[in-house]
C-alpha cells in the first residue's frame, strides 16, 4: 500500500528535531501531554508536523527553563493560543501565571533544602515540622535521600516560628490548616467553574485573581475591625 502524500509545507520529525533543537523523545512527550498541535498521520508509524510546532516547542522550553512554569500550566497557555485567543489576552494570562509560579516559589532541585538545613533556617524542631506537615501547612517533596523543602515552605516555617515565639501553640496553628483547606477548595472551585471562561477569552485570569485577592483583603480587614472593636474574649 502506497504511503499517503504529506501536505505541502509539513515537516518530518527529523526536521522538527533539528529546527527546535530537542530530541524526538521530547517531541513525543509534549504530544502525549497535549502541548503541541497534533500532526497529520499518513501511516501507523509516519506523521508530518505543522511548522507552528517549532514555535510551540520553543515557547514550552522558555516557559519551563526561564519562567519555571509546570507542564500543566504551560498547557493552559498553549490551548489558549490554539483556540484563537487574542494576543493581548494570552500575554496577560501568561504574565499572571508567570507571576504566580515565579522564583523563589518554584525551585530547581539544587535550591531545595534538606530537613537538616530546613531546621537550621527556620528554627523549628523536627517534631514541630512533622506536625505542620500533618496539618498540610508544609508540603515537602520526597527525594531518594529524604525530604526536600522549597523556599516558600522556608518562609512559611519562619513565620510559624515567630508566632510560636509570641506565645501561640501548635494547637492554635490548626486554624491555619483550616484556612489552607479553604484556599485549596477556592482554587479547585475557581478552576472548575471559571477556567473555561479564561480559555474562551470571556474573562481574564488577572481579573479573577485580583477579584479574589481584593475580596479576601476586605473580609480580613472587616473581621479584624469587628474583633478589635468588640468585647474582649
């Protein structure tokens, strides 16, 4: 059976690899993750690629290595591009996501702290660290040689140490566990309810983030005013 003729201007995988300076395995991985424009299949083991894939791969590499975005977030940006969103909408979305995931909250493995270093930098005991992890307030990654803590966990840990030094107890800190659970619920709800509107361009991601931040600030200030002006407990 004669192999189907590819469309004009489409590229072979070897041409994609050479132009984008990545391996064929990387191209196939990006395709499996839904990051790239699907190729034209002409046979079970033969496919031809649209030239736009070169720009997509270069953007992925930049967002990974220079902007520290995870694959799942890069996929949101590329889906918006393929969906025909306006350039300014995509640029705004990308800016908000980069700000959210920028260093120092997204670290490379060499920037993560071991348990020993984390104890030294925060002043927390290993027992206290373990309890904060159980509460979901510290979220280390697990490596072959033990747990690793990012810079965000380091800052959070030092803040908890200050609160403990001021007289709060670990039991008092459980209220922040409840707060963290509510934030996770908020994030899941907004993603489930509104992410499609971000994709279709009917609402901007910045608008949503600003609205939620303003709402939480107003609520916090209102509640603290009520607590300060009310009767002492």
